[in-house]
C-alpha cells in the first residue's frame, strides 16, 4: 500500500514539475493520434511538432536512441504528410468522394513475421553497441522500441493496418521505460496511446473491410 502511495506521489510530482513544453508535446501527441484515427494528413503536422519537443527532452534524459528515433520521426512526418496529401490529390483527379484516398492495406502474416525477425535481430545488434560503447540507459529496450518504432512509422506512412499492432507493443514497452526514467506525465500519455493504437487498428481494419466491398476505383484496398 505504501509503495502505491509513493508511486502516486511520484506521478503527481511529475505533473507538477512538468514544463510547459512537455504539456504542449503531450497535447500535440494526443492530437496526432486522434487525427490519425480519422486518416487526416494533419496528424503529421501535430506529430512533427510534438516530436521536435520530445527530441530535446529525450536527449537531456540520456535516452540516446529515443532521441535519435525522433529525428527519424521528423523526417517521416514530412514524408507522411506528402504521401497522404498525394493520395488526396490523386483522389481529387479521379473525382473520389473520400477526403484522403491513399488506401488502407494489409500485409500477410508471413511478411510480418519476416519483418519482426529482421527488426529484432537489428535491435539486438544496436542494443549491444549502445550498451558497450555509449552511456545510454536501458540500451537493449531502448534499441528495441527504437527499431520497431522506425518500422511502424514507415508502415503508418503507407497506411498498412498492422502498424497499429506494432504500436500497441511498442507503447506498452515504452511505459516501463518512461516509468524508470521518471517521465510520469509521458507514462500517462503512453497508456492512452496503447489504448488508442488498439482502437485505431479496429477503425482502420473496419475501413479496409468496408472498402474491400466497394469498387476498386473508390478504395483500391490490397493485401500483400
């Protein structure tokens, strides 16, 4: 009981010590998830601004791989914006009634298993280097969430529905990482993220199935 009270006090203290910049980053991150649920390209703008703030926070907290990952997120925010807006432009040329016509698609189980195997191997290698040659904390876990975050972000830019399943696992692991580092407001955010990632998977999968019954010119949903 005393440990629970102490944890709650730490969480409350974290919120009280939280800077205005971190509050802004959290707000933008929530906006990113909600906009992504609606498949709005504006999610990349909110995500990019949030990422810029977190890059600085993670670097100061000695989470080197998380900080490096956020540089990648910034680039992906630009790429995702262009990719989704390109889908909108193509949809407008085809007189598509959907606002954003880049289709939601799915990868086969075997393709996902292969991707998981390769990414895990890479993350172990990166974790070994970070653990032995840098001052990074939680090197292997940090590397794991980083490498899979790279993969999941790319899948999101392509609207691959399984990206949300990757994010459920990544966000759940990140919760432990941020608890250990004392980023308690971010812990709350990632608890919310984990739930939203599961909801987004359901929403995108539902959209994909609905499109599968529509004409190919309207949705072009594919399985690869």
